[in-house]
C-alpha cells in the first residue's frame, strides 16, 4: 500500500534505486567531462529549428505535468503536490521564453530569453527542495489557502522577466556571450543544482516509504535536471556538450510524464501526497440521496427516458451541492453521495450538510413538479468521524471516505420518507437550537447492534452560513 512503512523486502530496491539515480547522473556528467577534455569530440552542430522544437517539446511536457498536478493538488488540497507543480510550471514557462530566443525563429536572440532556462530551473529547484518536506498541517493549509495567489506570483515573475528582456532593461540588457554563465548566473545555477539534488534525495526517501515507481521516476528526473544545470555552466554554445543539457531536460520531464501516465488515472499523483492527504481521520458530515421507486420506474420506461430523468435531476442538483459547500463524492446510479468538511476547512459542516439536504429536496421537487410519474428522492445525513484517504493500488485507486458514519448516513437515507430529510444524532447535536426537528422512534437498522436515534429535519431557522464557509 502507498502508506506502508519500509521493511526488509525493500532493502534490495533501495540499493537498486540509488544505483539507478547515480548511474544516470554519472553518465550525464561523464559525457560532459569527456567532451570538454577531448574537444575534437565536442563537434559543432548549429541547427536552429532543431533547437527550437527540442526546447519547446520540453516546455510542453513540463507544462502538461504542471497543470495536471495543479488540478490534482487543488482538488485534494495537498500542499506538496501543489508546490512541485509550481516547479514544473516555472521550468516550463522559462523554457518557453528560451525557445523564443532561437536565432532565425520568431523573436531571435535576446539576452533575457537566453538566460531564461537557468533562471526557470533555479526557481524550480528551490520549489522542488521545498516540496520534498513533509509540511506541518498548519503550513500545508496556508499553502493551499494561498495557492491561487502563489500561482499568480509565479506567472507575474515570468511576465516581468519577459517584459524586462524585450525592453532590454538591466540586468537583462547585455548580450550573453556564447550563452555562457558567469557571476550571479553561476550562483543561480549552483542554487538550482542544490535544489534538485536535495529534491532527488527527498523523493528517493519518499519512494522508500511508499514503493511507487512514479516517485522513483521523479527522483531520477530531478537528478537529471541537477546534472543539466551543471552542464549548462560549462557547455560550449552549439557544441555537442551544449545540446546535452537540452536533451537532459527533455529526458527528465519525459521520464516523469511517462511514469505518471502509467499510473491509474484516478489519483494519478497520490504517491506524492502528504501523509495527511494519503490517510487521516476527520470529522465530517455525509449526505446520501436516492430515488425511491427508481427500479419500478426503470422497469416500465425506456432506457433513454431513465437517462433523461437522471440527467435532468443531476444537472441541477450536483452543481447545487457544490455551491453549498459539499464535495460530490460520487454518483451511484440514481444515488448521490456528498461530503462536507473532508479537508477539515468547514467547522460548521453539519449545518452546511443539513442546509444542503433541505435545498436538495426543494430543488428536486421543483424539477419533478411537472412530472408526477418521476420517482422522488429520500435524503439521509449523518455526522461523525470518518477515515479519509487513498484506497486501492495500481490497478484501481481512489480517494474515499469510509467508516460507520458513512454507513449510517446511507442507512438513514433508506429510512427517510419520500421528499424528506432524516438526520442522525451526530448531526442533530451540531445544529443550532432553532432547528426544527421531529424525533422518531429508535430505528432498527441492518448492521447496527443497537437501535439508532434519528430525526426528521423540517427547517433550520437560521440565516445562511457565512460565504467563506461554503467555499472550497
């Protein structure tokens, strides 16, 4: 499992992992040494279109990785994945600028664009080193809370760099001789090497704990990027050694992309998650809704009519749940499961869930008002502790919530009256005193050793929660 602790069975893999990364780095740097010691081998090949497309391909692969990671990170509220996604986007953006400086292609030579690669990779290296840290929960929450601003800052840095470069403003006004690095540029390259090196070690340690090949690929890719930074500092323009660092960048991003593509499409990057994202317990409220009489309706109706009915309901109800602060966890045929406070950022989750349940029934009744033959929903809500995290392995993997709280929510839904909302004791205890509920006789439910107390929810008698409590 992804969260498994290392044991003796990983010992051989540890040695092999180190050898793999070491061999890749030694080969890359060894080639540079050979080419610099024997200049006759360091042949010159000045091909502008090849340079443009090679750099642009590396930028495109890094962009694809970065955007995919940003989406997954914001969906799971995972700080590590978000920070490493910024590293890929930083490298991609500055690589794109470098491609524009290819002589005879688009803009042509430009000092700032020629230096963009080491700058972008240095920023990426710092971010990679940061991402290898197991952030504290409070730090992780701050990073995810400010994720939009952090992404905006990165984009702004790229825009400013491009503006200074095009305008020829200091320190980007002097032509770069043979694209050689010197002074502060070499310092930047050194920082990048340290960043990618530290990141490679950090992700190798993560691989030891989790055994996921995509993490090993990332550790190897970062080692190759560290080697590329070294090659950049010593390579001769348009010589074979100069082409090497371009190939190393494309190989690094391509290796990581290929490994990620082979992962199960759901939670593709879960091996990178922080421990808390991967598995933790959390108080949450769970809403289940299901159509009463759906089987009978499906039996007497054409399949397309059943599909149209479900799509009509869900086209309005699913976005409504998201608007009211819930995560629509899954659709199961005619049933909907919605989770509140899955990420621990909704302190009034029980109130949000109850309000969403009432709104769900109101909207569903409005939809079905003109279709008396359509089945109606029953809704159940329960609040308590759940286990949230990744379930499954390479063949199938998803981020789920499980536990008795979830099971009871589903059982309550099955006992709810058509058009009504039935809530558990945990939810009732967290609602305001103004809420109007009707206590039912203790329910004997399948799988429960003791009868369960439940309440029919009529209304809440309180104003809407503050807007920030319903935002994701």
